[in-house]
């Protein structure tokens, strides 16, 4: 059985984002005062590990320790030094010409999983995710001002053949939404 600090570490690590202290306490089955003791013990156990516990009045999060900054910077620079590559450029084009797209839409147009391309574009700050207004469970990716600067344009409409290609992309995605789900028995011989 995990100790409370180890359990808190596991939850914070698995979340990959800040967790509200109230939620963390509820998940651990601890009172607020017990949570503070647990977080202090966790912070102490992380000293010299390359990780640190960052706390605000409301949230707690695991982060890399300041002394690991040079190493993390090297990692990020090596990832960012490479050219975008064909897959990332395709993904960026789909997002640009469709005025935003969900991962499912991007995967459908490209015909392959686009998770790695989306991660690369997010890390470089070329796209950002926001809640899809049509389906709150999905993330719709859009261009950032950094992407516009990278492409050397002031707005997506300045892209070559934007109106024509945007209409085409929209028609393809609308067609995909209307198409009935494939019937696996339809291909049986």
C-alpha cells in the first residue's frame, strides 16, 4: 500500500497538470490539514530528484526542478531545432485552411494518427487547443499568432488559394460527417 506522499506523487504525476488541492485531498481520502502534511513530506522527498512540487493556495503540481532547467532546455532545443517535417506541415495546413480542426478531422483528412504532429505543433506554439463549440468533449486546434509569423502572413485568409481550398476542406469534412458508419459485413465475401 502506498504512503500518502507516494499516492499524492502518483496522482500528480498521472494528471500531468495542476490538481486542485480539494480534489487531491478527496482522492487521497485526507482532510485539508493532513493534505498539507502529505504535500510537505512529498516536497521533502523530491529534493535532489530533478522534480519539485509547486503549490499555490488552490493547486499543486509536479514540475522539473530549477536545477534541471539546463538539461530540459537542451531537450526542448533539440526537439525544436529540427524542421517541422511533412506530417507536421500537413497537419498545420489542415488547421490553417479549415480555420481550425479537431484531431479526428485531421486524422480523417490525413488518413493516419496525427498525435505526434499535433504535439510538435503545440510544443512550438504554432497551434493552440480550445474547447470545440459544437462538442464540448473535443478540442479544436487553431493557428496562433506565432504560426502566422512562421508562415509570413497576417491572417489565415492570406494563404495561397485560401478561399478555394477552405471551401474544399469544409466540403470534405461535411461529407465525412454525413457518411454512414462503415458496415463491417458489407465487405464480407
